[in-house]
């Protein structure tokens, strides 16, 4: 009596293991990508809210933060300096802006 073993069907369990391992690697990668995107969105929203706050006050900062998908959780104004903190998802960002714009009409050409 001889026992004849075949290699047929060996690839299926191997591919199943590879797919499971790939799936396990995708979960932390997805979480890392999500955190990175939220961090960038929070920074952008904080920058925009700080600029708006420096020019037009807290209401403008809050509106701009919300328009950028963030929640304004802190607003501090000290003279011309404004500091805001916003949250996007579970990421927090702080930005500062200073009102220092001097708007002047350009000189008119003589003519």
C-alpha cells in the first residue's frame, strides 16, 4: 500500500493566511491615515479661524472653524493678538494671528 500525497489545494490555505494578515495590517494603517488627515484639517481650521478672529472677532473665528469642519473650543484675544484652539475629530490644534494689516490705497498716477 502506498500513500500518494498531492500538493493540490495547498495554495488555498496559504492565500487565506496571506489575506488575513493583509487585513490585519490595513486596520492600523487606516487609523494612522485618519489621524493624519484629522491633524492636517485641525491645523488648517485653526489657522483660518485665527486669521478671521484677528480681523473680525470671535464670531468670525467660530464661523470659519465650523465651515472647515472644526469646533472652536477656545478663543483668546489680547490686543491685536488672537489665539484659537479647535478640535477636528479627536485632534486639537492651536493657532495665533495678529492684526497688523494696514490697508492703504495705492498712489494714483498723475495723469
